[in-house]
C-alpha cells in the first residue's frame, strides 16, 4: 500500500526544491521570491526503491482567513490532513523563527506523523540552526540539502521509520508515463490476415489529459473546483493567483481525467517579472503535453487579441481545442450573444473549422455536462484514423470534381494519400511537383477531409511529397 507525504513549512525554506528532487523533474517553480507556490501540487515521488505520493504546499503564513495568504494556508492545512507523513522543513541557515514555532503547533495538531527536516545544511552555516531545531520538540532533525541532493539516505530511513516497513515496502505506486512529444514519423499499421489495414477503436480506458488555459482572471481555477466539487485550487478576485501548472485527478462518468490548471497568460509585452515568465512557460509546457485544451474566455470580453493568440498556439501545437465561454450567468440575451461569439470564432480562427464554443458558468456549474461532451467528441476526432483505401477513393472523387490546377502549363497529378498518424490527424499526399502546388488547393483538400470524414474542430496537418520515380535507379542508356 502506498503512502502520501506532504512538504510543509514557512515560505522560502526550500519546499519546492525538495519536491522537485523527490519527483525527479522540475515540476514546481523555484525562485528566491517568498510565496511562489500557492496551490498544493501532487506527484509521484521516490527515494531509491521507496515510492510514495508527494504534495508540495504553499508556505505557512499567519494571515487573515479571507486574505490570499489565509486561503493559501487553508490549502496547506488540507494537505497536512490528507498526508500520512508531514515533512516539516526549516531553513537551518536562518535558524528557528517565531513563525516556525507557531506553525509547529498547527502541524502537531493536524498531522498523523511528523518528520522534522533541516534544509540548507551545505557547509557549516546551518549547524547552529540544526541544533536549534531540537527546541521544536519533534525529535532529531534530518539534515539535508535539497538543492545538492545531500542527506537523501537519512530522509529515506526517516520515512520508513515513520510509516513502518510493511507500509513502506508494500505495493508501490507506478510512476506516470513520460509525456513525450508526438512522434512525427509514420505510425506502423496493423494488417489483418487478408492484408487489410486494421483501424483501432477509440480507447476510453486511458486517462485523458486536459489543460485549462486563458487570460488572467478568466475563471480557470473556479471551473476546475466546480468540476471536482471541491475547493481544490485557490480562487479569488485577485488576478494571477495561479502560478504553477497544477494537476488534479478527476473521474467523470467512469473515465479517469487529469486536469491541469495553468497561470493566466498575458501579452508578452506586459510580462515584466521573472516569476510571471516562469509561470507562463510552465503553462505552455502543460499545453504541449495535454491532449485536449479548454480555453476559458470571458463572456463579457470574448476573443481579445490574447485569446486568439493562445488558441492559435494550441492549434499550432496540434492539440484539440475546446472554447469555454465562462461567466455565462452574467449574460443577457444569451442566444444572440452566443451566435455573435461563434461568428467571431469562425472569423478569428479560420484555420480550424467548426470549433466547439460552449457557454458555461464555472461558478454555478451550468453547461458543464455539455462542455465535457464536447471534450470527448473532440478527443475522439483527434484520435481518429482513416483507412488508406477510403482515403484514396476520396482522392479520386475530389480530383474528378476539382482537379489540381496546371502550373506553367503542366498539370500536377495527385497519386495517392495515406494517414501518417493521428493525434492530430496527419496526412501525406504523394504527387508530382509538390513545390508548385498552390496553397489554395491544399486548403481545399483539408476542408474536403473535414467534410468527408467528419473531422471538424481539430487541427489537420497535410504534407505533400513527391512520388517515387520508378526509373530513378536505372542506369542511363548510352
């Protein structure tokens, strides 16, 4: 049986650095600025053969409950309650502060097991703080340097002692598959006993990865909280609360879903602070590894330039987009407004026909079932494969109806077409003189693929390649 570990402590003691060390990836943003982490983030961690769930938390601060810091503290307290073990981090170079002592009492009250960890023990500067840590009453501190990876063996032993050997070495969790960029080469085809291509059925058993993106204060975190029916992420009137890309596991209609909340994306020219640049980069990384991306836009100010740029980026990355028009509960004359927004989407984003535009309210949950149905529909199209025989019958039909134009008096002849890969649907057409093919005819082919095979709402990639010359390998006659 696996166990869960929460990393807690006041701001800037190295919690996210230790989190990244235990996860083995730079998932959490790390900066010298106190209070970078705001939401709690969970991932799979390990030290050697010891595997566990690890939670990174916001720094504990003494603040009013209604303030942003107070809401951050509430999230941290929830993590302490959830966890089997709390790693209470202190900065050994700074020594024990009144804040450490104050929150030591909170940890003692809520946590099942507590392991005191003295971080930043590289060199001799941390020795005094290490010995001061005994005054907290949690026993002997575990001396480590999260930045340099020192003391991980001692931390390993402390965790095993805290949960017991049976729990520590029971059935472990499995690390998530590495999320790598799609392979650009042809996918290998499966053939049946007659040599016909086997088209795999749409697989709903695998977890579906959904990233939620948009401008600051569009309501992304509120929407995720509504989905999971829990105050899982910090929300509030302040713009830019979310900084890290936080993953949340959710089950909807029997299907496992991973939701990724991201920081609000402003125009590049307005981003000045290093921390905001890091947050946006983290959000772009979440987009790159998502399957479906829900773009949350404000119903009162839809399709500003930044909204269009975000959606264009998602399409260029080859992800499956769904537009969620949030704050629909504030809109009057809804039918007219929805028609206007859908017309705007067609005009502003003509590179993908039939984009799903779904009105929702993240606050009340209205429109959520229709939004998720749109997500499932778009994901199925994004994964769709079309048999080569069907594609070539289609190619014959469109050439008969509208053949490629002649360029410099010579007609371009389309030979055959095949689907190179799905996710997104990518096609390779072989023809004579592909370099001379007008862009207008390529667009025509893409639009015909959408119409003939019901591939609306997703990016389609079409590449032209020169057909093999059967005489290329023969020697010239003398």
